[in-house]
C-alpha cells in the first residue's frame, strides 16, 4: 500500500498551519465534510473510504525527509520543530462507511485544533471523495446486473495508484471480485482473471493456446474466444478443450467475450455450448461496460453470467470526481459561516447532528434533517435554499447518523472488514425506496435544516452583511 506521510497535503494547509502556530495554535475548530451534488445525476451515493482514512490519520506523521524538504520552502524552525511531534489528536464523528448519503448533510465532522484539522483536510477529501464516487458507480452497476457476477477489471485504466482504492470501493458498492491482485492480498477480495489476446496470439494456433492454458490453470479456467473469430474458431475450440477437461475430471468455468455485439454473440455462444452438453460453462463479457450497457444487455436477455467492468467503473465516468468539501463551522467557541452570492453555497454553522427520518414502522420517508448538535429532536425541517418549503417531522422517528469513530486521534471501534461494509451497504440500499434508485429523473431525497439552525444561519448572514 502507498505509504502516506503528513506532506500528502496541499501547500496552503501548511502555510495556514504556520500562521495558526504563531497566532492561535490552541484554538479548537469543527469542520464538516459533505458534498453538494449527487454523482451521475443519481438519487443517492454510497459513503466509502472511512476505514482507510482512520488508519491513515492514526499513523500520519512528518518524517525526517519531510521536515528537511519543508525547510527548503522557508517554513520557520520553531514551526518545523512542532511538526516533529505532530499527530492528530482530535475527534471524528461520522456516518458509517457503506451508508447511503445525500447532498448538503454533513457525512463526517472533525473536531480538533486548527493545525491538526487543517493538515488532514487534503488526505480526507482525497480518500473520501474518490472512494465514495467509485462505490456509488459500482452500486449503480449492481442494480442493473441483478445476481450476475461483477468483477472489477479496471486497474490498467485507472489513474495510477487510484486503481488500488477503486477496487476496494467497488466491493463496497456491490462487486464480487477484482483482477487486482494486491487488493486481494490486502483486503481479502476474491481475485479473478482470464487471459489476454496476446496469450493466444503468441501461439501458432488458438487450440494449442487454449489447451496449454487449461492444462496449467485448470481451476477457474476461462478462455478468451474472440482473438480471431468468435463463432467459427473461438467457441468451437473452447468446446473441444472443455470436453478434454471433462475427460480429466475437470470443468471449464467460462468463455469470455471482449468485442463485437455482446448480446448476439452471447446468445449464439450459449446455444453452441448447450448443444455440446456444456450448460455449466458460463459466459463472461467485458469491453467498455457500464450500468447503461449492462442494463441494455439484461433487457435483451443476453445469457451473460459474468460482467468484467473496467475503465468506466474505476474512473467514475462520466463524472470523474465527487464535489466533496471540507468547511469550517465552529472555531474558538463561535459559530462560523462562509457567505456566497449563491445561497446554496452558504455553509451551515455550529457543530451538528444529522437525523434520518422514518415513519412509525421504521420505513424511510426520504428525508434527513440537519440540526445543531444539542438538538435531540427536530420538530420541523426547512429547505436549505427555498425559504417557504418545510416539513413537519416532530411525530416521526429520528435516527442520529453522526457517531464517534475517533477520540484523541485513535479509532474507537474495531476495524470493519470490506465484506462487513459491503453487506451493510446492501442492507441500507434495500431500505431505500426504488424511486431514489432509478437512473432517469430519480426522486429527490429531502435534506433540510431545523428551525433553530436556519435562524442561526440567517442571523450570521445578516451580521456579516452589515
């Protein structure tokens, strides 16, 4: 795994930190992490990256090499001496990793002195924004794939080391495995792989290539059948090898289609396999797949059992990034606010809690209420932008979503496995009504602010505009 040090940050974090050190190093602050816009024009997002972030923050230090480099950037010696013993000693409250989340509401809250809170900002955004984006993309793909096997094939197309965490996030979003070997080692992810066209091309004939592969890798053997001619050469040769494997007491797992009309070729291939009494041999498909292509293949009843999804998954196409932000909401005992000409970009002051609203049967009604932290029940939630929209919720169940995950810079809960997180995501998605999951014009999940928070926000806006 990539080894992080505290210089995995932006220069302006350290520039501000030196000023804080000289002027107000003991000032306590609260920052909120949230995003404004749901990715992929969808109706929800899957929160991912928290467990990795906590691990990184626990160990975040400045090395000797870091400090020597920072000295060349004209940082003061006293400040550099302070950084020698730097560690994060703050508190983090957060929604659970794998939770279903929505725009505007804080997903995570950091309470620490300004220096510590500022230095972890970049790694926090870098980790949570990317993994949440990919987990959400993976979840959308899982929705349309039903119970078909989903494999992440994206490492070679990912942006450098981002592929490592993309594989992790894909599992959280609902994928079954990955071709990425190092994530299999580090996260206990199921690893799966077939062969490249180069393997077949390296032989003088396709049949010998298939035979050698099956002989050497008989377990979970998958043959790539489209190097030359899928239906005239690839599938017939795979059938021959499958029969030879049967004579040895082995079974061919699958054939893989990587080009052409996948719906047509999968139907023809299925018929050929079935005619040869090889109904147990599965069909895998790859080649620029995403949720829309898979949805089309499913609608065409393509007999595809395994989807290998690469580029479009691991780069979060078409969005490429989640617009998560990290904003100061409380410092030195006072609420803080950032004002904008656009009311949607005005931040929410104070330490806060987010309540997920349910009816008396425990069913989601499609609403989250943001309140000041010491509000334990919200009577009414208000639209954060449109002043005359509100919803009375005083008689409804209100589940607090932000819970302590780190105290004094140390994780306070046991590390959850990726399988536990993925199972949690599946459970939470099953609770979300279908209208929020559709791709076209999904229902808008309501996120509002309490009366008191609205009053305090509006009061601060008025004060700063005098």
